[in-house]
């Protein structure tokens, strides 16, 4: 029986675009040894449960019998930067390498949603995060990278993975309903329309574009698609034009720890929120399903769909090179959204973090965040916490593996940070 414990800032703090670490710890007087080797001392935290943790009607998941509680320490979070979309990956050199965008970090601005005709250009940011003490980190080596949003309007960071000295950095497309794109021959095509009502903010989830790579920790990059050539010229050949749906919206690498040390087979895995229902809105924080895929992480493999394997359900298993065979690992109609997964070696569990609209389909109000656990990558998921209006507007939520406790505390509780 396990209890998740977190430090978290005052509830309104998470609306500030920044790298916010929401911490966990155990009984006063103890220290918590984190996976990164830091001994986190405990203070006078006030531990609380989330005020509204009742799942909406229609919850398809059994309640976890293994993780039985969830608390946070109010007002105890460190915060870095002035932007969002931070996805740190723990590299072999012990640093964290992370995307960021839509804000200012170390005086440098990035805007991933500025792709309007005729330029269709946007930027994505990157940074190195050094240190083992989550309350005293150093964000350095801050840069931006320019690429085209065409044929959409936004191009945002997603999966980030550093393994064996290579940093892979993914991007995905976004648009709004009825956005019209001009093609080289002068013709036009329209994204969507998505079903109403309008969600208010990036209401069309586009496909994953590609993974650029760097072998010098982000100083220089190789990007295979600075600009797409057509509506299906992207990583998996998906499209959101003509109101079609994608399976891997905003994909993220599963966090297997330092240099991917806990991967079960040496492969890199991604999860993404998807949909197959054209009557539902699929947006940057809205979906109906979660899909999973894997690849041997090399520069030659990472952008070759033929090298990827897609989970096709318990009978088909892993299917190579055919995204049409992919089947969801979890489903909840109109109540899925941006998803991350991490492996927690101290408890031998995988944990999914899913954020979505509190009031479907509004992307301008509060967001819910909930957590599922399983001993398997692909099945047996149980719900252990549902936070209504979490933050009240937290998004891109995940557990950085460097700041997980290395073991349970003396009371049998598991301590970790949430970012």
C-alpha cells in the first residue's frame, strides 16, 4: 500500500508559465534520498489533499488497490524560467536537457504559435538544467531554434530524450478551426472544421512532425523537416485536414530514468493522446484515447516510420511500420488529453499523467489532471487520484525521474516531484 506525497506551490502559482517543481516528501525529521543522489531535508510543510478529487461520471478505470493516498505540501515549490512546455530528460552526464517555449527564459524569447502566412515561422526553445537539489537548479545554455509551422499555424515542442550522447527533440503541429493554408500551386486547403463549440485555444490537434537531433547537447541540430512538403509529410503520415484525427498528438517519451536505464528492452517508447471520433474535439489538451509506440533510438531510426512499432492490442501485439494497426492502451470519451508516462523503480510501477479540460471543450478555463498506475506498459491501468481544476490550470504534467525518491520512506510512503 503506497501513498503519493507532493510539495506543490500555492494553487494559483501553476498558472504562471514556468518550470514549476511540485515536490513530495515524508515525515518531518527525515530526509528523502532522490534518484539523482540528493538528500532532501524536510521542513514544516502543511500536507493537504486536493479539495475536489471526485472523478467525473463515466470513469472507466478501477480504483487502485496499491496506491491509496495522495497529498501535497502547499506553498513549497521551486520555480524557474518564465515560459512553459518544459520536458526535462535525464542524460548520462547527469544534466537535464529540456524544451521550453511561449515565454522568456534568461532574457531569450520563444514563440511557437506565430506561424501565419506568408512566413509560417515559429521558434522552440531549449535549455540545460544543472544540479541535484530541486530547490537550487541552474538553467543555462538557453537557445532557440526556428522552423516552419506550414501547413498549420503552430509548431510546439513535445518528446525530449537524451540517450547515449544524442538528444532527440520532437515537435508537433497545431491549428484552429477553418484555418486556410495556401499551397505552392496557389490552391488552398482548410484545417477542420472541428465540431463546435469552439474550444477557444488551438482547437485542432495536428500530427507529430519529426525529431531533430543533437550530439553536442543542443548547441547544433540536425532537423529533417524544417518545413513540411504536404499535409501528410510528417513523422507518421497523419493529418488533421478535412477533420481527420491523429493518434499521436503531442507525443512524449516515457521517462525511464537516467540515460533510459530502466527501459525494459533498450527501446525508446512514446505515448500520445489521440481520437478516432470526428464528433469530438481533438485539441492540444483534448482527446479520447492514449496510444503507445516504440523504436530503437538512433538517428537513422527515429524519423523512419518503418522502424517504429505500434501497439496493436493484446492479440496483435507490436506491429512494425503500420500506424493504422495502433490501438489505444486507455480510453475515456472526451476526457483524455496531453499525456506523459514515467517508470517508478522504487514501487515498480508505470504512472500516466493526463490533463484535460475541466469543462469540455473549453481550453480557456480550468484543467483536470489525473493519474493512472499499472505494472505493465500496455494494460491493467487503475486510477489513484483525480484532481479537478488542478492548479487550477496545470498542463504538460509529468514526474521527472531525477527527482523521484530512490526508495519508500519509513512509513511506507513514496515521495517525488511533479513538474
